[in-house]
């Protein structure tokens, strides 16, 4: 409250807080009085109190993302995909595969290659959100069928993106983990619907999103009933000309301090350059990430999307071998 706040203004704040179902307590300082509003305030707009007479500031002591926050859930969440594949708990899970599913032969070939190198999950887009409307948009349900065929041959878990409410049921039918891409990080209707499905979710950070915005997006999913969420850092907008985005690895320990959810890193989309992918992957495990999602293509020069950032299978195998060495230092198991 302001220094000159009359007692009736203090009482008004207390009365409104109590009418909303909260308890209050006055905290006296040397020059002013603060009114502590006690309870789950995540559902109340702080503007209710900001407009009251004599209110100087409204400070949030607890996080607005109550379910995502470590405050209410101090133990790390383990997101289990089954068959020994789980994010968190000291594991370092590698998801690998092409940007887009292009054919049955392509996805099955690369699935065997990434599995042999050490990946536990297969990525591949059946629905592709592209900047240009003329670019390859994916094979749709046929692509999902090819991913299913690759899973049956290799045993890899399938991670693929749902672009909208229409494609979500179809993707959820085939995927072991549903990806929400960076362009959809704040598609709240999609997040709410994803929260109602019984499938783990990979939520990618938007290209201009703050850590609070990322965690609030995760909150939509958790608030709708789905607690199996893995976050993903995939680069944010920047001013450099040597990489597509800025890979913000500082968000990994920051998220782990604020939230109980696992977080992985996407060095492929972050850098947009296959020469930068492996070094940033090593940096990601050093930063404490719980895994990677990496683009691998058997013939990158022929890829229909994101050719410049895709590793060849032999390059991926070399990278994973080095990651195994780093994992020992970091106390993680690939």
C-alpha cells in the first residue's frame, strides 16, 4: 500500500481478497504496510487489486503456473513412453529422424540407422507447417502410416507433430509422443485439447517466447489433465547471420530451477546448419538437458525440407558416441 494509505483502503483490499476466497495478513514495514493475500491466486487477475485506492504495487510471490512450477511439485517428473524410454530421472533420450516423412522406404531406412547409432525415438513430420505455402507440406495420414511401419520394424517410439485440432486425433492415434511445434506454442485451444489426450507431449518453445510464456503454455496442458509434458528449446530469434536462431542453452538450468518438467534441446532447428548441430548437442548435455531431438536424413542433399541442417547417418553415429562419453561426466545415461 502507499505510505499515506488510510486504514479504510487497507480494509477494502482485505475485504475484496476475502470475498474471493483468500486469507489475508498485514505485513508492517518501516514506511508502509503490505497486505499478504494467501491462497492459490493463479486464477485471479492481479488487476483486481491494482485499481484499488492506495495500492502501490501488486507482487506475485508464487508462480502463475502452479501445476508446472516446482513450488508445488518439488520432485522431477518422469515422462515415460514405455519399454524403458523415459525423459528425466538421469536419462538422456535421443530423438532422431528426418524433418519430414517423404516415403516408406526413406523413413524405414533412417529408422534403422538412427536406432543402430543409439536413438530411442524416431522423429518425422507427417504434417509440416512451412513458411512458404508452396513448400512440401507433408504426406498427411500416409506419412503416419509409414512412421507406424518404421516403429514395427525397429521398436523405436514415434514422435510427430499435430498442427491443429483437426489433425490431432489422427496424430494421437499413431504417435507415442505428440509434438506441439514452436508456431503452435501459444495455440491455446490446441494446448487444451492436447491436455485431454492420453499421450505424452513434446512442447517446443516459440521463437520469441520467454520462459514464463513457455511454462504458461505447459500449464494449459497440465491444467487440462495431461501431466506428461517434455519441454524443448529450439532457438529464438536473434541478429546473427551465422545460424538460423540463437540456441538459448541458459533456459535449460533456468527451467530446471523453476519447473519439475524435463527439457530437451533441438540443435538442428536452432542452428539450421549441420556443421553446428554436433557442437551444440554436446553443449546441451553439458548444460544438463534431458535429451536431444536431431534431424537425420539418409541423403540430405535430396531432402524435401531442412536439408541444410540434417546430419548424415554416419555423422549422427559419431555424435552419439561422443555424447555417451559426455553423459558419463554429467551423470546421465544415454
